[in-house]
C-alpha cells in the first residue's frame, strides 16, 4: 500500500440528501484508490450532545449510507468536526505512515473544512476532490474550494485524477 489515503467524511444517513449528487463520484474515487493501492478510510460523525437530533450513536442516521461502496474495515468515528480528533484515525495515519490525503465527503463548510485545515496545519499533503464534496448549503462550496486552496490544499476534479 502507498503512504496515501482516500478519506470519505460523514457520508451517513443523517448528512443531507445532497450526498446523492456526489455518491457516484465518491464510489468512483474509491475504485480508483483500490486500483492504485491507496488506503480507503471512512470517517463517521456521532453527536454526543443530549439536545441534538442527528448522528446519534446507535441510530440509523449515524450509519454510513447504503449506496456507499465499502472496501475496507478502516471506519473511524469522530465526535468533533476534525477527523484527526479520532484517536483511532490518528493511530492509523501513524501506523501506515500516511503522508498524503485525498478528501471526499460532507459537510464542505464544517467537517471537511476542519479536517483539511488540520491536516494541512500538520504538514500533510491534502487534495480535495472538488466533485466529491457536498454541503447542506451548496452555494457555499465554491467559497470553500477557495478556502481550501488558500490553506495549501490542492483542488482536483475526479476525471483528472482517474485519467
């Protein structure tokens, strides 16, 4: 395996109907990662707050969506926006000497943003697959892509990656 990982963030039943717009692209990116011997990692968000209605531990809403291609057992749970706050994910990165990340998932203005920012802050290589991210507010995605670039992430279209 290469020292790279494709990271699928929060493609869960509670995320948003907008994931349907990108699920085919995410699944294609997973196929690409498998073909290129790149680790595939799934990040799940769970809310521990009593007042929240989404991503509750043990509910259908916290499960990965059924149309997401699952090709590894690398499924890590986070309780904050930044995927690096998952100790298991951080240990996986260290154990597998991951240096570069390809980012897909939701929410572009929250968990994807926080994860990209913190990976770059830790000097990892970050490539955001622009047609493999979504948000509750899709109008903000273009602004987020500019933000990712301003923090040193590379922006890649899936077709450019797989060709």
